[in-house]
C-alpha cells in the first residue's frame, strides 16, 4: 500500500471515534435546553444529561486509541480495540508527569509541561495505529503448545503492552519537541484569528477529495495542538469555568460551516438543477434533492460535493474559497454555534442553548446570503464556461438512469461485478459515505457503470486504491459485498 493509500486508511479509521460525538452533542444539547441558565445547577435531569455527554468528551483521547485500533484492524475485531486500550494505558501511565520525574530522577517541577498534556488525541491515534498493525500481523500466530493459550488474538495485547513501553521510551525524549511543534503550528493559525480560521476551512474542503481532511480537523477540533474546539464548545459552562473556553471565540473553527452546509450547497444544487439539460432535469432532480436535504439537515456534504467535484473542478475550488470566506465572516463577527457531528440543522438546534453559542441565529441570516451567492456564482460559472455538472454531460458521456435493484443485496452484487468481481478485490471497507477498496487491477473497475448504479463519484488513489462515493448506503453496501461468497457466479447479474 502506498503512502497516500495508508493515510486514507488512517483517515477512515478516525471516523470511528468521531462517530461517538453525536451522542455527546445530543446529551449535552438537550441538557442545555432543559436548563439554559444553570447548565445543570437548577435541574437534576439536565445535570445528568450534561455529565453523561461530558463523559464522552473528556475521554476522547482513549476513544481515539480504541477506535483507530479497531478501525484499522483487518477484520474489525474487538481484540484490536482492547489492544489499543492496553497500549494507551501503558503509554500515558509511563509518561505521566509523576512517572517521568521518577524515571528520570528529576524534581517534579522540572518535568516539561508537555507531559502534562500526554493524555491527548495525538497519542491516542499513534497508539491506535501501532495496535492495529500488531493485530494485523500477529493475530494469527500460533505459539508452542506450552504457550498455546496466548496464541493468536490473545497475543496481541501482550505485544501491544511491550510496544507501549517502547513508544513511551521514545516519546520520553521526543514528545516535548513534537508537542512544541504541534502547538506552534496550531498557534500560528490560531494567532491569525479569523483569517486563520478561514484558511483552515479552505484547506478542510480541498482535502476532502482524498479523505485527508480528518487529519487536519484533528489539529483544530481536538486537543492535538491545544485548540480542542469541539470538546471545549460542547463542555459549555464547565469549559468556561475551567478557562478552556471563551464565548465568541470557542467554536470559531465550526460556526462558519453552518451557512455553507445548510444553505450554500443547497443553493449550488439548485443552480446545477436549473442549468441541467431539459431532458435530464428529472433524472438529476432526485440526486440533487436528496443530497441537498442531507447537507441541510445533517451536514453530510459529500454526496453533493462529489456530484460536481470531478465533473467541474473549478467549481470545487470556488466552493472551498467560499467555505473559507464563510468561516472567516462568522469568526470575525463572533457568530458562534458548534456541532458534535456536522454543521446541519440538527446540530444547530442542539447547540443553540449552549452558553458558548453567541448570536447563533445570525448564522441563518449569513446562510441565506450564501444560498444566493452560491446559486448565482455556480449558475454563472456553469453557463459561462459550459461546465459539465450533473445533467450537462455530453450525450455519449451521460449515464443510465438505472439505479440498480431496490434490494441492497442485489445492488451489492452489481457493484461487485462492476468492480471486477471478488477476484479483483483485495480489501473492502467503508466509512460514512464511501466504499474504500483495494483492487488488484484498477482497470477492471468500470467507472461509468458504477455511476449508473448510483455512485456520486469515483476517486482513484495510486495504482490500486479506489473510493466509490455512495452516500449513507456505503457501509451497508460494503457489508453486503463482504457477505457474497467468492465462489458465487455473477455472470447472471445485470448491469445498467
């Protein structure tokens, strides 16, 4: 696997721990709605919910270790997750300030401040990756009969604990420099204030085609470089009391995405519909309507973004620039709302009574403006430069309107056949919106057929890594594809 493909795998695994954030957002959001003034002080139920959500937020680092280990394991086994937990405990215990002082024989006051921040997502991700690699390599090892009990999956936590000692020994010397570098990077952007927030948002969108935006997000959204924007925002009153959050500032790396996801992209979808060829409008309407609704309601934008990302790359660059502008404006005006999953209506509603939500309703006003900006900019660019957005493809490039069988199992067989069959697939995986595949021969994958089956986009990474953008069906289709026996004859499966 090439470097880009490997980082893709890591990026996909990061979605496992991130997927628990909606639970925290819902619990804490409802708690703040119940007691918007006391934030739990005036209501036992509100306190119960807020504390329950905080239990998730306060332990994100260990969740990253467990989630990444699980997400990168070859068969998604619990033994890999357990190994990630074991490794994280070993590393963070050995690198706690008291332990460092004892091991190095120095006064506790002389311990570098970096070790006070060892319990963070960066260490969690590192331990998760190492744990997964150990699991993938040694989970099938058979030991001598005298040690047979420790063979296979039982061996992995033991090896991970040893690896944790090695990791801790290395980090004992290099962590202060690594931490200092991460903090400097984060502070350099953070020090730019609203401009830095806009720059971050611009690159956040640009990295989506290759799925590496998760790595960038971890620096600004979590505690990799001390910014920790999402957990600090969700912490609400607790974060304010602890001095880790400032109203009007905390949430600046999130707020400006609401106008884009709830209003801007749906405006782009309407522009693409209006500029589609008359004979194709009915066909593209269902795609754009569903994708626009998903963007507005949940903040899931990939189905819509991939509808024009590769057909009209110039529009995607414009989209990234407008996203950066939106985040810059929201940060400058201190219009703040936050999210636990993404910047859709659900998260806006839940965060509206968070004590850190400042003039959140102005994001709706900004969003309405961005709806028209996106609509007119996209419409002008599409018509002026004759961009091949959905419904404007040349006749010979237009795909069939057949979307495959309504039965997911049959649809999975169609996708499998279009990818060259089981014999051409070395690995089948999925994240929230895309199939992530490793192929033996990428030339056997029929991109036109994949799109005719309903794929919003196909991304080729290196010589044998392929992503197929399906939207929310991705994980279901991947699961069904894995269930299809390698021996099953797909010759009778009909393709559009």
